[in-house]
C-alpha cells in the first residue's frame, strides 16, 4: 500500500480500490482514497486522495486533494492541491495553495485564489 501524507490528522474513511469502476456523482465526508476508475463529479468538504493506480475523469470540488494518479477534469480546492509523481493532470486547478513535485505531468491552467479570512 502506498504511503500517503494525511492532513489534519484525518484517517482514510472510504476507499474505491483498484479494479473498481464507478460512474456518477460522488459526495462524502472524511478522507476518501480512489485507486480505481472513476468518471463523473466529486464533491466533499474534506480530503480526496487519488492514488497512482487511479484513472479519473471528473470535475472535483474538495477542501484538499492529493494526486498521484491520472486525472482529467477541473479542480476547485478550498485549501490545497498536492501533485506527486507519477501524477498526470489535464485540466484547470483553482486553489490558494498548489504544490507540483518534479516528475508530474501538468497540462492545463492554474488559478490561485486566496483563502477567505474569517
């Protein structure tokens, strides 16, 4: 199993493992890890982890996203997006914090949006 940094001391609460295929709208609470194939839309106020094995074609709105797999779509993340090799991303990202590590393939646009101060 891949070692993944989990933020805010959150344990993985859901998993779509490799070999699974899902099409539709997914919304959840907590931290979910995708390792299979997914097509559609994803919404969460929490964390989404897209593992190396994952193949995702989706528009995603989340608090934080950690990407190591293949993702085609648009991301809106309220806190942060971290892309780690061997990630391949095609689309646009809107987030206040974007970290792309060396070895990631990024094709698209990024829009940095400040977090609202409360």
